[in-house]
C-alpha cells in the first residue's frame, strides 16, 4: 500500500530539513549558565562562537537508586557539519581499535603487553624494534596507549595506526555507527598514497621468536571527500607563505558528538547501543581508566619530566596558568588535542571527595591572523584560559547541583602508579 503525501507537506518537510541540517544547536540552559562567569576571555569567546569555531557538549549524569546512570546532553553552538581538526583526540579511537583488534585475534599469547616489532615495506615507513622508554625495552600496544594518553605522544599514535591499518580503522568506526568520521593519516609527513600503506608488524616472545606476524597492508577503499573544507587566508609550506586557504578536505575528521560518544562508550559501555561499543575485556577497561586519568609524574615507564609534564598538562579544563595541583579527590578521564590553532578536550570528571561526575567536551579555534602553520596561535592567550574557565564554570555548577541519588563512583577508583626513584634520565620534549 502506498501513501499519498501532499506536495505542500513535502515542501515544508524539505524546508525544515534544510534549516536543521548544519544549523548550530544551542541550549538556553548553557547560555544562562555561561552568563554567570564574567571573565573577559571567557565572555569574548562565548559572545563570538562562530569566530572561534566554538562547539561544546556538557553531559549531565544522574543515577537512580540502583546507581544506573542516565545522560542529558546540553549543546552550545554544536554543528556536526562544521569542521574542526581533531588533532590528537583521534588517539582515543586508535587505542580502542588496537585493543579490539588484539582481542579479535583470539591468540592468548598476543596481548596488549606482548612485545612487538614494526618493520618497513614502503616509502617513508620506518622500523621500530626497540623502545628504551618501556620496562621491557620493546614496544607494545599497552605502551603505545600509555604514551598516547599520558603526554599525547605522536609516534605512539602512528604505530597504532600502522597496526590497525587505514582500511580497518575506517570500516570499524563506520560499522559502529560513527559514520561521519575519517582517519586518513599518521602524524608524520606522508603523501595520501603512503598513508594508505601500513607496515608489517610482528609480536615476539622473550627469546625473539615470532608469535604472530601481520603483513604489510594497503587500503583500496575510497574516501568521500565531496565536502570541501578550507580555512584561513594563507599558510606556510616550508618557508614559503601560500596566499590561499589551507585545505582540510582530506585530513582526519571526528565530529564533536562522535568524540563524546566514543569516550562514553568506554566509561559507560552499557549506556550506548551495542553497535557503538568496542570488543574490550574487563582488564582493558581498567587499563584504559588508569591511563586516561593517571598523571605523567605518577608513571615509571615512561619516566617523564614532572616539571614539563605536570599533573594538568593534558587536562585542559583544569589547567590554569600557574599549573597548580589538581583539586583534591578529582580525576579527569580524557583525551586532548591541539593543532593548526584548534584545541579540543573530551573528558569525564569524577570528584570522589564530593561525589560529583559529569562529561564535558569542547573545541575552539584560536588563530586571529588567519595564517596556518606559522606557529602563531593564541593557545596561551585565549585557548587555555577559555578552556580553564569553561571547565571551572561547569565544575562549580556540578558542585552545587542537587542530586536525588548520590553516585557510587567506585568503578572509577583505579590503582595508580607511584614514581620510584632511580638514576634513569627523565624524558623531555616529546613530539606531541
């Protein structure tokens, strides 16, 4: 049986779809809340969200009497079609996909802690057989994840990219329902063709014998680059200034709602559809919780310089200009990214002292001269101060918010390392 729909109604529906598609969403609740913080930098960005390409999602979490959480998202200028460069936030899905791939191998001898070696088989590829920053002296998926989360190490991301493979990265994310995402490149200078090729990888036993070998791979799947994305009025290519917008059309893409859902799927897997979850073990979840929230200064391997990599180093919503200690009892489970003037943080905050929890995800763009690749971005003058003020506005609101049921946050109380004293040199100036 067919239904006849009046042409006038069809026209109205089409018009509605046209208006809603790509139209930023802002909830009045956040507009009112943000008016309570009159910090000049904060208000400058809030009053000019399009100039700063600001998007943010505040997720309120309420528990029932059985401690089951429910989630309410509040949006400010959120538009999934508005591009921002995700930078290092893509290290989060790469960590999840790496663990999932290991579990799908179903080889008990190949785990996240198993030593691995990466070979080269194509232009610009590099080997990685040893890692002096690890306790074993060898790379492993666990060690890559630690480095990617603790200080946002770029090589760790590129190596996970090579292990999972460009085709499987994108197929897996799309199959899970993260449809408008794409991961197209490592964080080293390579052509699109070189990024389609990924290295041979092998996992080895203590005596060096191979347990499992993965051959080099090539992605034949096409990408949809029909939506052209350019930004700015010029960019540097080497020492030369090119007087035209920078083209992000073929760069990594991870819309803010998808990024928020990725973190929620890890911290609260039962709260998202089964399709959007990752195949992770209970030990994987505990491992992720630890290193999403552990501080560089608590970690023994790698042994990071605690002056350069202070506790709030990759905790933008709690990082003030004085780099003071985090609030007592607070842990932030998050992933940040910064590049080309974009700054992004996706986080879950747990305050065990006051029994407070919430999620906050935000991105903004601080590049007033419109020139990219010149290293002249307002990260310190606008970006960091704004994100800190945003974080504190939401945190103070949550401290005062009445809850019907006090949350039991014991699932997120994980054991952290304690830095031991030894004569190893500390690690400084990581490429991130």
